[in-house]
């Protein structure tokens, strides 16, 4: 499964605990829905919800991800996979 965020807009001034952003969510080269986060520390809002479940199931097949500051690797899911894409986008812009 290839996950892409297109038309990704990150609003750094509104990013408090998490990145504030919105984007189109594409899977395997096809538009599937949207994702957004209000930047206040909550989870991403993925529409339609069935898409989040699909990505979560795929994440279970991936190796756990090591996160700085966390001792044990954590399972991958829609939240972590999308975080990785948004973080890479922000780092590239800086």
C-alpha cells in the first residue's frame, strides 16, 4: 500500500501540540478521502472512517517503528504513517 498526501497544507502558526494541516489522502495512486488535524494535540480526522480502518490493518503488517524518546518500538497505524509524511514535508520545507 502506498499512502500519499496531496494538496497538503500545513499551518505552522496554528500547530500547538501537533501539526495543524489538511490534505487529500491517496492510496495506491487513487484518491480515497481526506485527512486533517486541528493542531491541538488530538488525533487525525480521516474521512471516510473506513479508510482509517483499512490503513490501520495494513500498518499491522509493517514492522514496529522506533520513536525517539520511547523505549519500545510501537506498532504502525494510520496516525503514525500520516505523521511521518507530514513531518517529512515540514522538514523538507525548512
